[in-house]
C-alpha cells in the first residue's frame, strides 16, 4: 500500500488535509466552506463522493466550518470525539462515529491513531495515518508539547507541524492582551520557536518531509517560520516546506 496527502489550506482562517491510503480517501478537518473544499478537492483530482470519512480534530470553526454541509451533501461519515461533537453548532450530520482519543481504529485501508492535544477545546485530538508501515502525522493546535505527544510523533515518516506565531510579532501586534495570552498559553498554539524545538527532537533519517502549517496571518510569516525551524535542524531547510494558508498545496507521497 502507500500513503500520500495534500493540504487544502492550513492557517488560522481554515485547515483541511486530504490523505490517501491505497484506495481510501480521508479528509482531516474541513475548516473552509463546503463550496471551497469541494472545488479544491476537484482541483486535486478527487471527487468528494469518493471520500470515505471526515476526521475532526476539534470544534473550532477553522477546522469544522464546512463539515456538516459536506457530510450531508456527499453522505460522508464524520468521526470525532464526543466532546467535539457536543460543541458543534451544526449537528445535523447523517452518520457520526464517536472515537476515543487513545483508541486506534481502521477506515478502509487506513490505520488511524488519534492522540490528545493540549488545546482550549472540549476534547481535542490529532491523528497519525498509516498503511501499516509508513506513518503521516498532523500536530497542530497545541499550546505545548506533552511527553505523550512527543512519544506519539517519534519516528513518523512525514509530519505536518504547527508553527502558528512569531513571539515578537504576537507581543508587538494589535491583538488584545487576553487573546495574546490565550495564543501564547499552554492550551493555545505553538510558536515558531516551540515548533523548531520539537522538530529538532523529532528529526531522524527516516523523516522524509516536514510541513509547517497553521501559520497566523497577522503574527507570522512563512519566512520566519521556515528559518526558525530550518536553523534548528541538522539537515537545515532540506525537506522542510511551509504550507499555503488559503490555497491548495501539492500531493506528497511517502516512499
């Protein structure tokens, strides 16, 4: 089998990632409108009706904006924790599958391992997707890196890692103190420096690609995120890429 994936957009205003494992297509989050996501799927060469499931990381709008409409229009099952479901504004979803953030499960050819993340949501988690050999992980929306998160991410073959904000830009920006404190807190988001420190700990010869995502539009730049991480890695900027905030990326296949 094989694992490949493409970002439909990753930033503070919307997040969605499509993962293919053999013949199984899984959408992780749908933080844009159903219309935008549908168009980007078509642009990626995928008919939305082919999607086997939508996995939800948590209930914040930049991750769930289009989920209910997509689920109804294309009859796609939605998998999420009970806590996340309880906070959805639109719960009119034809088929819901509840998951436990410590319990692995399979959808078609894909093995999915959720893991809890420290974020200010009801019951947030992120996911590792595998074909049984190669593993692709998403690690965004974390205020800090817990030992368990580090353990789960160790040895992955590709990683989409949050680099949400530049600390100086955040502190000198226009956000009110309460919002700056929330973003910079233990249940907020990872800064460029935090992302760089984690990337350095996770670096290993088998890590094929590191994608930096969930960048803030107001408190970060792609250059700042890239340089912060690249400067901490032995490989430098080789195999590091910054995802587009509001546009389709390119397919990447694990080898």
